[in-house]
C-alpha cells in the first residue's frame, strides 16, 4: 500500500498590491527554505476603497484561493484587509494589526491609508492610559511606492506634508505595508521617533517549517505592470508574477 507523503507547509502572503512583498522578503531572509506564495489582488477595487462588506468578501475569496493553492498558513500583509479578519472564520491566518509590537507609553503617531485611519482600528488597539495617539492619512504614499517613485521631489514633499503635524511623537507606526519602502525619507522627517513597521515584525515572528524554498507570485491584475515595478523596488527577489483569476 502506497504511503501518501503530505505536502510541505506553504506560507501564503496576501496584499492588494506589492506592499506585502516587504513582509515576504523578511520571511525569506530569515527562513530561505520556506515555501512561499504571494497573491496581489490588484485586479479588484483597492482594498482601502471597498466598503466593509465588500472588503470582507474580497479577503475571504482571496484567502480561500490561497488555501486551494496549497497555503497552510496565510499572512494578511495589509492593514485594511487585516481589519476584517475578526469577521471571518479563517484559522491559521495572521493579520498585521499587532499592537504587541508597539512600545506602550508616550506619544504615538500612526500613518496609514484613509480606510485604516478612519476605522480607528489602530487607535483602539493602542488604547492605554499612558498612550497619546495621533493619526494621519498618508494615502498618496502607497501610490508612490506602487509606481516605483521612492525618492522623487514630489514623494519627499508628500512625506514632509503628512509628518509635519506629528512632530514630537516618540513612536511612529507605519500602518500600511507599502510605507517601509519610504523609510529613509520618513526617518528624515520623523525627527528621531522610533519607526515601527508591524508587518515586518509579524513576518519576523512567524515560524515557517522548512520546505524546498518554493517561491510563487500571482496577481489578479496586470502581471506586466506589477513585474515592472517589482524589478525596480525588489531587484533581489527572483520573482515573476503570473496572472490568475479568483473563483
């Protein structure tokens, strides 16, 4: 009788665009033998623009697809998408709204997309008598990263404009997975604040069992457009996105 050998574990990483690749890169750097599959759901309406009900359906569909593709655990590397995870019955799924990675006490600034900031999810997560939390919408930052404009005069001006009212915070939380791409510019305008990227912290904390180092990347959007940006922002990742349609 033949013995069925189980497939090695696979970590799926989900985001609307390419921001989640920073988390994937972190996992790959720490655990190069991990089997990884990345899904960019760029063919749908941007997650940050969807209603709560629409986003819940989009995330559930994407997670189901990753499971069918072989993912045994999924990192939802998107703050908007992570905000609806409590509404879904999806085991073995990790979001990036993780206040445990943010030092408590002091003045905390949070920058994120419009949906994330307006949902107050991070303000509630950081609610503590010793915390003072200020938030700013930094929506144009993610668009700059998706276009590969990481250090232009316009991008520098956007970073300066968003962070000016947060001057004096002790800790700055990057509540969007794209923003770490702008870390050098953010550090210049953060005036010594500790910069926290919860997504990278979550990725670093994941223990992915050893596999064969498989790396697969799929998008519901245009692979040529995604690949062109990935080549500029992530030249060290051996990635070529393929097209996929979610059921």
